[in-house]
């Protein structure tokens, strides 16, 4: 089976690559969905603290795993790659999760999921400009379903009280939009870096991102606890450490590894659609946390998510067969 990155970028991957990439995308979404729930689990800690804790553990685990291969890996990564890693770690991890945590705590899981649900639209539109990509007109049904699904969630959040918000929906919306912009930049930049840097595996790139993110967390830690305080009991600190470590292992390490492998198997126009899995799982975990069934509008939104991915797959299959 060909591993030519040009084939992936052209929008015509083989069926096996497509199915494998979708599996990795779904796995990443299932693990990343937990990041929406974490701010509710440790609601007495601020977004800066939660981001600092999660990424400190992510950096620590990355150091332990990368140490045996560091001598060989160091020679493969240039100064320009380290600069890329700095901006990717900032946009896709540190800044993104600070904004997302703030949005969840102030605006609720549902509203935040709504805004982040527009990620597939942003990434897919940008990816459609790549050479040889699936034309944007063929992706319009999928994009329209995505917009319709997020509109359903938005309508629900406007007409019904938000039980998981702290009474600052407008500021929460601003933070969610900032998270959307930040992670769109990461998704596009990361996919293109992985396409160029074939000598480094997806797992190694994830560990290098963890090193850079961990370094950024060391700068964030004193700022976080100076601005958001540290007057918590022992039980609260244990819960905070447990949630932070779990996020680092499951979402940052395993989830990012799945995403990086997916990014090398699928074209950027299809990579954007895979973000819908994160939205779907975030909503599912939110329903379980609130101990309720989804409303008709939320069920319609989830149906649009599924149909959006299927129509996007069909568009790519038609290009592959053409």
C-alpha cells in the first residue's frame, strides 16, 4: 500500500487508509470529549490551573517516554521544527484549553460544544484550497449538515436554561470562539507539519509536542495560582491531580496520538470532519453528567453530525473512483 503523502493530500486515499483514519479520528474524539467534562469535575479550580495541571503531567509523561529515543530523535528535528512545535503547542494545547475551560465553566458544556462544532467547517474550507483537494462544491452537503446540526444545538441552548453554566454566557461565548480560532490554526498547521516531516513518526511528534507543552506549563503554573488562588483542601487537590493526570494520559497522550495517525491517513478536507466526533462525545458525556436524555433538537443535531461525516466520506470516495 502506498504511503506517498501526495496521495493523502490529493483527497483520494485508499479505502483501507480511509477506514483506518476514521477509526483513529473516532478514538481521538471519544478521548477528547472528556476535556469538556473535566472543568465540571473540578469546578473549584480555574481554567488556568486546570490547563497548567493537565499539561504539566503531559510534559512529564512525554519526558519519560521520549528519553530512550532522544539521542536519535534530536538529530531529526531542526530549529524550524522546534518553532513550529512551540506555536502548535500554544494554539492546540495551552491557549486552547484555557479558553475552552473558561467557556465550559461560564457558558456550559452544550454552548461550548456548539461553537467547537464549527471546527469542521473552518478546517474543511481551509483544506479545500490545498492542491488536488476535493472541490468545495462537493463538500457543501456535508458542511450544510454540520451548520444545521450546530444550529440545532444553538437553538436548544438559547431557549432552555443551561444547568452547567456559571451565569456569564456572553463571556463564555467569547472564550469558546477564541478556542475555535486557536484549534483551527492548530489542526491545519499540525496536519501540514506531519505531511512534511515524514522521518518522525506520529507518536514521536506527539511526544515532542508534549515536551513543548510541558515547558509552557512551567511558565503557566505560577501565573495560574497567583491569579486564581490556591486555598483548597486536601481532597480537592487530590481530585485535581487525578483529573489532570487522567486528561494528560487519555486526552493529550493517547488522544493526540490517534489524531496524528489519522492526520497522516486522511486529506485535510476529511480531517476537518473528524472533529465532529469530539462534539458528539462531548454532548454524550454532558448528558450523562446532567443525568438526562437529549432533547429532540439535540437528537437532530447528533443525526446531522453522523450524516455530515457520511456525506463527506461519499464525496471523497467519488473523487477516489473518478
